[in-house]
C-alpha cells in the first residue's frame, strides 16, 4: 500500500498502519496500556482520533481538535486513576504516539505536491501538538482530581495551582513552539536568513512540555531553569520574537540570594508578562529589569506598545495566573498602562521567609 492517503480508504489504511506501529512500540516498552486489553480499547480509540485529525490536516482540510476531547480525556484520567495505571505510563504513551505520528506524516507528506508539502506538514504538526496536549492536560487534571479526592486533599488552592501550572508551563511552551514554526514559515517564504534555528527552538519547547508533564503527573520536582535569569529570559524572547533586539534585559544583584523555587516562579511570572507584550502590545521596545536584594526582589516588564485593553470581562487567564503566583510568594503585583502609552508590570517578592518560595 502507498502512503499517499488520497482517498478515505487510503487514509483509513494509513491510520491502521500507524496504530499497529504504535501498539508495537508500547509492547516493546511493556506499557500496560497495550498489555491490558481493557485499557487498550480507550488508548487505541484516542490514537485513531488524533491520527485522523493530523492526516486530515495534512491533506488541506480545516480540522480542529475534537470538541469532546477534553471531557473524554478528563474522564479517561479519572478512570486510569481507578485502574491503578501509573501516570508515567500515560505520558510515555503520549511520547510514543507523537513519534509515530510524526513519522507517519513525514512519509505521507512525501506524496504531496512539492509546493505545499512543507506548509502542510508544519500545519499538521501544529494539529498534532494541540491534539495530544489538549488530551494530556485534561487527563492529568482528571487523574489528579480523582487521586486527591480519594485522599481527601482536593482543595481549591491545589486546583488553582494545577491550572496555573498547565497554563504557564504547558500552554506557554506549546505557544512558543507554534510561534517558532510560524516564524520559520514566514522567514522561509520571504527568503529571510534568520540568526535563530526556529525548528530547534520549537523542538526544545516541546521537550520542555514533555518534561514538565512527566514531573506533574508523577509528582516529581524538577529544576526548571538551566541557566541564569538573564540567559533564560533572553533565550525565550529571541525564540518568540521576529525582532530579538527589541527586548532589553537587565539583572542587578546576586541570584544566589533567591531560593530556587522562588527563582523558578519569578521566571514564570516575568515570562508571562513578556509573552503578553510580544503577543499583544505591538511594541518597538520591551525592557525587563530585575533587581535582587538580600531581602526582596523587584521586577519590571515595560513596553512602549498600545497599552492595556479595555476588558469588560475581567482579566485574562495569564494575568490571573501571574497575580496568583505573586500572591503565593507573599508578594505584590501592579499592572498599569494607558492606550497608546505602553504597559508596565511591576512586582515585588520578599526573600525574608514570609513567602511560599522560601526554603
């Protein structure tokens, strides 16, 4: 059988072949999702749905993640908690499906017209990201909710923390990966020789998603920052922006004064403010300034863009998550701005032991 998948029958056969590969990879890893028949039924169904969404996208169809995907996956997470399936097995299965799907789409795209093959492939990868991680995030919520309910720990604060983590880690990293792929397409179409390896940036963002999701569902704590604050902020702004020189970062003080958990939370808050500025402000310049003192940290993210929107429906998810993170550290957050006069985000976090991030 060829891999052109031009007809409904060909696409069905293509999906059958990919599912068979997926099952083989799971068996090689001794994953219970394929070794236990009652678990494989739901696992196979999800795999077929995800592969179908990606193959349809690859062939130019306007496709969205199935409307019921989040609710179905959340219920599946609850069921896997009841069935005693370790969360790491579900994460590993998602990684294997990602590998199989990319391989399948790579083979299938070779049969598309050369002038549309790359664009279609990148769009299909977008869909794959959305299809898998929409379900992974929802299943993680379902699994943790069931587990916390069983042990009597399903607190409102924990659910808010989970929502913030999914938004700031999973959501931001996926958004960055998609942004990198978009910039790659634009630069390639316009013949621009970029100083950034956009595909490498996208791959790293996706690795970050997998790493965080694995730590989230297995209850492990991992250090997020591989470099100093300035290096991490500069790397993010360079990857997310088509004009890297517009972001100017300055760090004053000794980072060793900041407990590691607080430093990680501080980076997430600053990154979200920077993401908002890059995505919405239409600014020509963004200044990031962090001042570290022995007893406190002050940070400012200021842009010269369009200013704050007039929102009658309250704050967006990102700003709400920022406020909650700052409050959990015992700090204060202030956001100011006027139309056409830019936006300024200021925060102060104590380092005297009163915040949640202190050792």
